């Protein structure tokens, strides 16, 4: 849902507090300067030095052979699936994962690839037994199982390395490849306290989003084995993702990797504090609830509140998604401690007025 936010600035904070997603951030002044100074070339010819630098940098950090800059996470995931699978083949995926529920079934619509969702565990992890049951026999009545698609974080929840590796090992037991939708990869690394290479090693290919939490205006990078690079670049071109002087986006990505990862722990700490303070507005009847995972707070107000709460907060310069019945409030680099205090003060006003 879109909003007219032109006149919704909070008088207490002098800016809009947008909690809908960590995709709403604006590039910082320094990031904009880096972008404007970026050395560029024609990336379709492989001649943009800043893009080449970003792809190499991220591949080395994650322990992968190479990387390909994509326009978005959706395009990155789709190019990976299309590179792994041919028409009539199948991906096995968690039933709450982004590739399955939020990417318009692109693998099926454009690639002729079957998508088989499976139930996930308590932490939204892929369960080895469910993977095994979903794998098809070598039978002409069935699609050919080819790829297991994982995700981390899922709805803000960071899945442990053990559970990620359990899924990868089960996939390998059935000779299946693996892909990781790492849209919030660095949030997961921050929460788990592991290395980037440790999490990246849980899948053959990894998609990294630069505009969720890291503060860039656009772009994702697909990390993959060298033998899949040609396929991925061909699919990117076919999908309209062949960019020219896109080094300006790559420069933002490089800046983000160097400056905006360590601070992700601040988002997590603010989310933890917000959730703990909001618990007072959760009743014991079961029609209201609050959960917090990494940088996200999931708040289910009492049934009578819903839209009224969203409108009340909007009038105070705070934007949330309409609770249906739950709303997700996301901490990001444009949210400060004073913003969190204003959010809590506004909740106090709503529930005590």
C-alpha cells in the first residue's frame, strides 16, 4: 500500500518515521558523493570498473567464485533458479519464503519450472524430512527435482547454521543443488555471530540484496560458481537487466559493505527494546501478540484497534503497514533512539487517551 506522505512529518522529530520496511531508507550524503564520483563504463561489455570491483569484493567475502550485479533481489533469485533448472524441472522451497509467495511465480511463468512448497520448522527452516518427502521419483509422471531454495532471514528470523547445513546436506544426498535467498544475509550474520563465509557455504548460490538494511537505492548481487556465470548473465540480459553505466549503484554497494554492516546490530537492539516496551499493550486473550526477530517487530493489536492505530500513528509522523491483523515494524539506518522514544510515546498516547 502506498501513502501520501508529503505532509506527515513528525513535529517531534522533524522527519517522517517510516517503519514499513528497511527498503525505505535514503542514501546518505556520503553515499551520494561516492555515487557521483564513481568510475563507470558499459557493464554489458564488462567494462564498468566499479561493478567489476563490487562483484569481486562480494564473491571474495562470501567465498564464491564470482558475482553478477542484478537490478533487484527478485531478478537475482530468478536468474539463479533459471540457471540451475531447465523447463520441466522443480524447485523445493519453504512455503513462507519470498521466492514462493512474493515474486509472482516468475520461475514457473517465465521458466516453466515447477515450484513445490513444503512446511518449514519452528524457526522457518527447511526440514530435511520434508525435503526428502518432496523429492520426486524418476518417473515420467513427475517433474525432475533439481534445486532446494532456502532463505535467511525469514520474516526477520535468523536460522542457525546447523539447520541451514542440515538442509544443504539433505539436498546433496538427493543430488540437488541449493540456492540461498539472502535478502537480509547480513542481518542473519549479525544475529548468528558467524562469518559471512560460514553462512554463504550453506548454499551453492547466494543472492545478496544491497537495498534492504544496507541503505543503497537499488541492486542485488548473485554469487555463484564460475560454471553458472554465463547462464546467469544470459538470463539477466533476457530479463531486461543488462545495465550500462550502473557503477553508480555499485559504488553505493561498495560503500554499504564497508560502512553499513557493523551498525546492523543497532537496528537489532532497537527492535529488541521496542518489542520489550510494547509488551504492555498485549493482552492475554490471544487476540493480540508481539514478536521480535533481528530488526523486525511483529505487533498484533487488539482487534478493535487495527486501522485506528495506523491512522493515529500517521498523524504523529509514524508510518506502519495496516495491521491485517499483524503489522511489521522494521528498524533501519534512518531510525534513531529518539525516533524509538517518539514511537513509544505515541503508543502511550493511543492506549492511554
